[in-house]
């Protein structure tokens, strides 16, 4: 049996290795559009941007590991079209790769602003090449503007401040991250920027970039300007589904798939990782879960399904972000619940907020510098515990 995996980041690579570990003996081919051997992406916006010696980027797969697991890895090969009737993937090199079963794990790319002809010095951060270019740019000591105060923007701002640079974050929302945490907690979490010495401009829309050959700043819709020699745009990501146009696969908002990650209407094709749009079994909503941990869990599940095993039990989404020396950890999806409890503050260096559902059961939590709170929440959620079980008699949110 021929098994084809398109995309060799964490979701694709973990699928290949998990298949072998579960006894799959057929041919496995991985297609990866980047020239680099697959690498871990969380350090790109953290360690790789820090001052000092260039750290080694952890590799998800090496030539030796590929040989050990008998994986046919094709680097620098970009999928351009899928023909599911013929069970063939076509690539930019003109090659065609046939399959019996296919995993689509092409992830997402950085969203850009609808501003044409951006000058040099305007960047996004998604790949190793992006991070390498930004590391070189930071070494020149530029004034930095970051468009978007989500996780990528916040982590880059933190890295720039760690070098002592002047940093301004420009955020379209009145309260950063309020679409995830709500206004109260979003305000608290985003206070980390001013505590860290960065400037934060909210409710702002970027009109254009200043400068002709090189960026000199950012012009905002209210007429104000933010001087900058380096601009990083961190305004989310777009699923890499363009190569699937015309294939007949349902790709509106991501690749739509079943609880078993099978693409709807195409049982021989699976979709996992940042582009997989499915109903989460614990959350009860259809969503793309763009987290590193979720990609690995989905890969393990697909490998189990393909080899006739029992998929691992589903887990609540989990993501972490390192900013200004603090670790922010989120379990669940806070936007689905109501804020029911909060304690601490960013200025104290420790914070926690718990969200509950309509039955007042805890369904999500954000915590700062408190790994034990993460473990406690997970344990409480597994056994169906109450808010009181989790936080005791501590002060409620309201």
C-alpha cells in the first residue's frame, strides 16, 4: 500500500513516524515544499530571535531518522493540484505521486495586509527562513513596529525588547486578544507589553507603510504615524488549501473533515493540522485548532485509524506562549465560556482565569507562570469537577 503525506511539519512528520511505530509496512512518501529538513516551529518566534549565539533549531526529521523508518522524503517539492479520481498529487516539478491513502498536512501561511508594494523591511514570521531574516535584521538595532498583538506578534515584540530595542505594537482590536479571552482578561494579559517596556496602540488600522525603498514607519488610519525601520506583520494565518482548488474537496474555511479526520466525501483522504476543520469531540464546535500539540495528537489518531488501532482519547486544545520571561498557557477554548474566576495579575507575575459553560462547569483556563494550575485544570476536567473543586473558596471573577 502506498501512503502519501503532503506537508512535513509536525502533523505530517508525526503521522509518518507513528505509522511505522504501529507496524505499517507499506511505502510512505512525504512531500515538503521547503528545502529544509522538517524542523520544530515554536522556537522560531522565541529562541531563534534572542540575542547571542544562534541556537540549533530542533529537527522533527533527519536523514538518519528517515532511513531508520524507511521514509521517502522529497524536500523542495510543492504540491500544485490534487486529482482524487485518479488518486494522484501533481507538483511544481512536473512529477506525479500516486497514493492509496493520502494525508493533507500542508498547514497555513502567514496572512498579509491588503497593502500593495510593501517596501523592504516589512516581514512576516512563519518559517525558518523568515526567522533567520528577522534575526539578521534585529542585529542592526532597528526601531520595531509589530502589526498584530496576537501570539506571534507578542512573542516577536518580546524578543525585540529582550535586545533592548524600541518596540510599538499596533492592534486593530480595542483590547488585544479579547476575541479569545474577553475584554477583562484580554486587558490583563496584554498589560504584559507595557510592563515589558513596549508601547501598545489599540483600536488602530494600518493605512500604509512609509518609505519607498525601505520601510520608515507605519501610517495609521487616524492620521498618526509609528516610526519604524523594521515591521513585522502578525495578523493570523490562512490555510494552505489553494492547491486543492478544483479537486472537489470541501475547502471553505479549511479542509472539512469528519471526527476521524477523513475529508468529507473522500474516505481515502485525511486532513490534519492547521488546515483541518472538524467538530472537536470535547468542545462540540467545528473549528481549526492551530496548535502544535493538537497537530501531534491528530497525527497519532490518524496513524491508529489507518492501522486498525484505537485512537488516543481526545484532549482539550492546549497552547503556550513565552513573552517577556513569562509563560502563558491556555487549556480549552475560553471564547466558548463565561469568565467565572480570576486571581493574580500580570504585574504580580502570576495570573489565572477560569471559564465555565452554561452548567457552570469549568471548560477553559488561561494561566501565567503556573504549571500546576494547568495540571489541576486537566485533572478536574477529566473527572467532571466543579468550579469549586478547582478553585475552592477563592475570589470569583465577579
